[in-house]
């Protein structure tokens, strides 16, 4: 006889990486429900200092960190970041619905840490089980210690977390420290740390304004591969920061020419401008609050102009639309989601 209060308990998080606070929430979810659906956020993204582990690696950490009886009831569900709260919440509901009947009793298990926990209010049809903080650390502290460690001092850096992270997490951190992605992540982490420290003494955190060009031609879009951190080696729209004496349009044209060598005239580009859309999600950039203005330019069936990477771009090339979905995990920040917004890739 099933004595659980709920059919399904939902636990939502990024688990970057898994620590014992997560496991305590997971245990409570298992106590309350027959099945536990763990929504793994920030799925299908490139490795970054904020998201260094794939959703598959995080799912395996969860499975390896619980007893076999719970492992059989655990259902990991990857959900991407849409940087669009209603769309994200709908994706979570659809992921859970795959494992729940129409009359299923669903509970949402979580902890209100700060403003970032407001997503817990996005599911009014589920019973919210709000719990106190579990554990003494959060994932950010563990990531910072791991990425800030020198190779010879890794054991010392992880020692304070020996009682706060499961063995599977500590083993993954040690294993990845000997692999190439770790050195790349460390370089990105140091760059972002120094970047934020440069304005840490400002009376208010700055808001950065950027521009991007989404240039389409014959079912292709123009992309650049970033040459510098953050996002070195990742694909992005041509763009950059707004210059003090430029309008948004002038900055867009300048970045397009500097990064791709596109020789189309301003008149031709202005004639093909379809729209300008603002993307301002608070978490879209690890550099700080960054608001970008994407200029959608469609050249229709014209011959794609020659391009060549320059300035901050290692290379520039035209990419067919049908290739973009397979490149999702190789895009910088939210640029894949921006392309999806305009081009309906998903």
C-alpha cells in the first residue's frame, strides 16, 4: 500500500555541482512522493564557470549519491534556459507531465534562498513544500574553490568541503582537474573574477549595454567564433559594447564590420533591417547585468557577402539554419536562444 502524500515530487535546480544540501531536499522529496522528478536546469549549454558540468554528468552525480532504492524512483529531466520565465515554466510542466497522469498529486520541493528562488511561485497547480536551508554551503562556493585552486593545491582547496559534498562530486572535481576543459574553465573564471573586481567599488553595480547583429541571407546566418574570454572558442552573433559616442545602430554597424569584414553599405543594411529587439534577462551574462539590442537584418535571397574574422573574432562564417540546433552547446551566453527567438529553431 502506497503511503506517500503525493504521486510525484519535483525538485528544480542546476546542481552545479551536487552537494549535501541538494541531497537533503532530495530525501525529503522521496519521503513525500512515490516518484521524484529532478529538473536539471541550464541543460544543453556550453561549459562555463557557472555551468561547468553537462546535464548528463549532473544526473549521474545524483544517481551515484543516493541509495539504490531512491535511485530507482529518481527521474532526471534536463530543461534548457530559455531566458523567458513563462516559456521555461511551461517546459518544466511539460517535462513533468511525461511522468504524471492528469490527476496526479504533484508537490514542488524547494528552498527560498533569495530573489533567484522566485521561480518556485511559477507553478500554482502544484503543492509547494518550502523547506529551510539544507547544508552549510552552496554550489557557487564549491565552484569558486575548485576553479580558483592551483593544480598542486587542489586537495587543500577541496578539503573544507569534504563533509558538505558527496564522494561522487569530489571524485568528479578531482577527475576533471586533470582534463583540458578544466584549464579553459579556470582561465575564464579568472577573467570574470578580475572583470567583476574592476567595478566592485562602484556605488551601484553597472549595467552594460551591448549590440548584436543577426544577419540572415538565403537560410543562413552570419556567426563569429570568439577569440577571447569569456566564451573563447564559442559561437556568437557579431556584436559588442556600445561605444560612448555611438548610437545603437552605429555600434551595430561598427561591430559587424570589425568582426566579419562585411562590406555591405549602411544603406543596404538599413534597407534590410527587419526589427530591433532587447534581451535583458538578469542572468544572461556572467560578466554582470548586460542588456543587448539585437538588430535583425534579412538580406533575403541576395548572394551572401564575403566575410572574414577580425578584431575579437577568431573566424566568421555563414551557417545554414538547419545546422544550428546541433550547435546549441557551442554557443556563447544566450545567443542560441536569441537565434531561436527570431528563427524558431526549437
